[in-house]
């Protein structure tokens, strides 16, 4: 198997609120991601899991450079994104789809136009856009909602539009930032099935951030367990069980 | 109460002024049209850059934001009448005269621009951050992101244009002072200086109808455009 995503010693810190100072009186830098290295294989479904503040979302956002790492390399499909110019990075991002906890659909555009928008941004041939949008809506079973606005949809439907939009330009990687955290258990189950189908049918590599153990158990092949900005371990998921080996990791994966 | 004869005398007075009234309407529409259009353009651009240079946006730049914000605050601090006087050399240089509806339009446009800039900034701030992020994650160009922002903020922007237009209508009455002409000017010259109260009342009613019409169309359009 080829590595689709390689993170080499990436780090990220943020400047804290002004009220928090270090002992020497300088502004405090909060380390969100300690030096972390990870390889994610092509076609894999990989989980990033940990409690709030573990740095899992930041780590995910480093993969498409929504956050630029302070140091280290982010290599996607053989290209180091940290070395790219702004315009080359935009092109590289056409290969990395993303879905969000709050869906982040454009509320003044229809379902169809939301999906079509990403295709236009990716420079998809104009005359093929209509067909491609309908194909993607077919994959997420929403063809009958093409003319609706996001406000007219349920949470689960909105997230499926998010998925259709993200996979429309046929990206090699799909990043999912807490995609089920705003959904009820039944909707979560059907959404996970949807993601699993997309992974199997399109071969897209999926990286999913979640704090829900059940999401990892049902969906992922492997998961990175994160704690306070540190990568504890990368655990295999076999037979619906997370095979944690470190003590803190085992503590993390105890069912909540 | 008005008696029949008084009413018909009033109508006669207004009728005698019909030419001035028509001219005043035309002047008001000229001032309103030019100044609203220019203010949307200049103020819109200013507002977009104010927003984009603010914290956590993609042109984030404290100096740029400070300069743009400073200019905006300074221009907005001017009482309108003083701005008219201060700008008169400038309007003379551009339109060749310091008086008349075109000269007044220029002053109105400047005052309106900086007012509108803040309204635009505020509207763009209300677009959820996640939508900008999603657009960035797709690899959209900055220009495309700006288009998305404006489209998501469109109903608020329409209401802001409505507010701008009504403010400029009321400012344009003051513009009469530098010979701007228009309805406000007519109301002051006849209704106040010449004690023709019926002219004053007529014009105030006309202005009220205009305000109501502008606000109602703004509300209607904003509602239609809002799919949130």
C-alpha cells in the first residue's frame, strides 16, 4: 500500500489570550500539536481521536493547511504542501475534500449549486458539471432535494450534501471534522454507512476526527489516539475493537 | 379643521409652484441616484477591505485595518453641513461648481460611502466563519471567497442599501443649503422662509411616502433573497 498522507514532525502552537502570560511576562504560546509524525495509507479510513483540546482538529486542519504548521512537512500524495505557493496550494486542495461538524453549506445556494460550486472552483469542465452534480447527489441519495436550500433540510441531509460537495471533484483524500457530532445516533449510523460506501466505491482515503468511540469502532481501520497535543499511539481497529497498547490509550478507549 | 375654501386656496398655491416642485423632485432623484450609486461602489469596496483586513480574515493586517478604520471614523465624525463646506473646493475642482444637485451629490456620496462601509463590514462579519473556511478548503481564489461572502450576506446588504438610501434622502434636504436644490430645499425656502405651511406639509408627506416606499421595497427584496 502507498502512503497517501505523511506528516513529518509537524507542530502547531497558537498565541493565547492576552490575559495569559508566561512567567517572564511574554505572551503565552499554547501548543496544540507537539511534534507528530503519521503515515496514512491510500484507501484507509483513519481516525483521529481524543478528548477536547487533544489537538485532533488542529492536526486534521494541518493536512489541508487550513492551519499552516510551525515546522515539519505535510506530504499529500507525494507533494509537500508546506513548500507550495499560494496558487499551487489551491490546486492541491482540489484533491482534498473536507466536511465539517456544522456542515458549512452556503445557505443562499441550493443543494445543486452548493455541489456545483466546488466543481467550478476545481475548474471542472462547465458542460459536465450538471451530470457530475447529479451523480454525486445520487451517491448520497439526495437527487430529489437538488432544488432545495440547506435551511429546508435535516441535519443528516445537510451533512450528506456536504459529502456530495466534498467528493464532487474526485479528491483522493476526504477530511471529516467531527462529521457526526451534531447528529442523532440513528442519523450518525446512516452517515457512517455512507462514508464507508464512498471509501469502498471510490477508494478515497478518509481521515475522520471524532471524540465518539463508537464512530472509530464502526468505521475506522486504524486510529491515532491523541492526548494534550501528543500522539500516544496509532491503534489498529479489529473486529470493532480499538487495540490500544499504552495505558493512557487504553484509558481513552474505554467505552464512554 | 381646514375649510373648503382654505383647502382650495392651499391647492392653488401648490399648483402655482408646480414647476419648482417638479424641478425639486428631479433634483432629489439626481442627488439620491448618484450618491447612492457612488456610495455603494466606494463604501462597498472600503467595507470589504475593512472586513478582510480585520482579525482572522485572509488579508488580516493590523496596520491596514487601523488606517482604513481611522479614515472611516474621521470621515464619519464630520457633521454633514461642515463636510459640505469643507468639500466645496474639491467639488468645484471636479464638477466645476460648488452648488447645484451634482455638486451636492458628490458630498452626499462621500458621506454615504463611509457610512455604508461600516454597514458592509458588519454584514460580512455575520457570515459564519465556517463558510469562509469551507470555501478556502476547496482551494477557492480570494476573489471567489469575496463573491461567496457577498452572496451569503446579500439580504443584510440589501437592507443596508435601504438604510443608506433613506439616510441620503434626509441628508439631501440639508444639501439644499449649498444650493443643492431638491425637496428639502424647497420645503425650507417656501414652507419656512415664506410661511407657506402647505408647501412644507406637502413636501414632508412626499418625503414620507418616498421613505416608506424605499423601506418596503428593501424589505421585500431582502426577504426574497434570504434563504437562510
